[in-house]
C-alpha cells in the first residue's frame, strides 16, 4: 500500500471513529444530555460574557456533578 | 429540569391546556448528542373555549400567580425559559397528538417523534433547523417510510429531497 493510500485509509478511519463517537453520545440518557447542555451554555456564556445577545444559563439543580 | 416538567404537567392537570409535547432543541437533544439551546419549547393544544390572541393568557396568568416571571417571549419556570406555543397548523397538531411519552428522572413528559421533529424543521427551515435535521438523520433511529409518509402528507417531500441532494450527493 502506498503512502498516499495509507494516509487515505487513516483519514477514513478517523472520520468513522468520529461518527461513532457522536452516535455514542447520542445514546446517553436524557438526564446526562441535559447536564451536558448546561455545560455548553456555561461555556458559551464565558466566551461572550458581554454579548448583547447573551442567553440565560439554566439555573437548575443537577443530581450529580457534570 | 424535572421541577419544570412537573409544573408544565400541572398546567395540563389544571385544564389550562388539553395536551402538550416538547419540540425544538430539547426534543432534538432527546434523540442526538447535546446541542446548544436555551429554551424549552412546549407545543400545546389549548382548551376548546380558548381562541385567538388571548390563547396564552390563562397559562401565563396561572404561572405568574405561582410566582414565575416573564423574560422576553419566555416564562422562567424553575430556572428554565419555557416558551408555550399553541398548535398553529395541522402538522404541529399531529406532532403533538403522536408524541411519545418519556420520563425525565421520575417525571413523565411527552416529546415529538423524531420523524415529526424533522418534518417540522423542514417546514420552518431556519439555518439551525437544517443543522438539526442532519444531526437527527445521522444519529437517531429514523423510520424512513414513516418520515416520507409525513412529509408527503404535508407537502414537504420535494423540499426535503432537494435538501438531501444538497447535503448528501
């Protein structure tokens, strides 16, 4: 197998793994996904803390740590 | 979020709405990995007596009496901005009627089926809807025949197929 073919195979595998990773995350429980959502909201809030379009981070109690 | 869902269920129990189902970003999250969204979209069927622009008033009045505050187009229920959206067309009506019952912790709620979620997004078709359609198709278990039947029924099949050609060909 040429270097080019090896490289192509590696890239294809990388994308397949990436796809599988997203599918695994999609299988998490609803509760786990909501915890991750609040984490995303906090990250977005910290990136643009003074944005006029700033959205509210959910103020909810999460049963276990994120 | 469980407290919020309990209050929404109480709105139904009080007879302020006949039925409801969660759509939008939170329904999408139920089927795919977490995506960034900020509100909980509740599509509801109003009590038969309620019509016109005052359709939201009984719900909001009851919630305000409970101490919940309005924020822009939302009402903040137990820390979550909730948007109540009355059924505004046949597709939404069926999406609410056909919704599936799920549990969040110990509380029951109803969520659009993924096929209806896609159909509604094909209809609204904002940039974020297009992104979400792709995610749902990639990550959720979709009954393609059922989806096509819904799209056909509401005149969305061609629009969906054009979109699919653009993304997958």
